[in-house]
């Protein structure tokens, strides 16, 4: 059975070394006039003290979980699992996974099928799919063809141990962010 091409970004799935995973999130600011969509599971970075979407090969990554802001029309706190890219007009806060020892699952893209020999190597992320504005889920994937021994992107720790996950195109891999925000 072939894997389905259904990216979901970077989804937390444990900690390096089997340490306890408490699912902790950190809060950081998003500029009131920022206008680029962010989806749950997207890689994000700091830029001038605020959180922005990350490009492939960028160091200092974290993983976006959601945001909160005070809605100017209702004057109530609003929480969302994605940011649609419409400037908030007010200061907002984003929730991110920024623990450098957080393990994630991420789907590989279809350009190259991963192999067991790629475990322990590094791969960049790639945005081959747009995030889903209905579910709020990211379209980020691991760029399997960029596998190398160079410290960049995500380090592959193995393959997700689920019955429907083949070591083939679109395989779901376990990884951690090698160029994490708190390691650079």
C-alpha cells in the first residue's frame, strides 16, 4: 500500500532520549501588521523580535502551534490554530514549540523516496503544499532529496511506527529540528 501525499507539517511526537514530553509551548509576539499566513506545524523564526514564517535552510527554527489576540470587533481574546495572513491590527501572541529536544513527525516529499540509510542525516523543509485554511494544518514537508551530513534543517531519527507508513515516497519520518532557535 502506497503512502498518501497528505502533509501536516511538523507534529510533536515525543522527546529525544525518551525524556518526558509535557507538550509545553512558549509565547512570542507577532507584529500587528504581519501579513503572511502561518499554519499549525509550520516552521517559524524570530525576525526583528517577532515571529515570522521560516524559509527552507533558515537557522533558528521553532514550530508554530497557534495564536491569540484581542479581536477588535468583539473585544474578546481569540485563539486560532492558524493565522490566515490578514494583518491583526493589534499585537498578537503566537504559541510555538521551541524545545530543542522536541521530536516531531513530518512527511517526506515525493521528489526522492527515503531509505533506512538516511536515518541520522539532515534534511531541509520544503513548502510544496499550501497550508489548509479549513483545518489550519501546515503543508510543510521534509525535502528528502536534500539529505546530507551537514547540520541544517531537521535530523532524521527514524520512521513513524504506524501500520500504514511504508519506507517509500511520502513516508512519515521522526525528526528533531537540528538548527533550533535555542541552539543557535
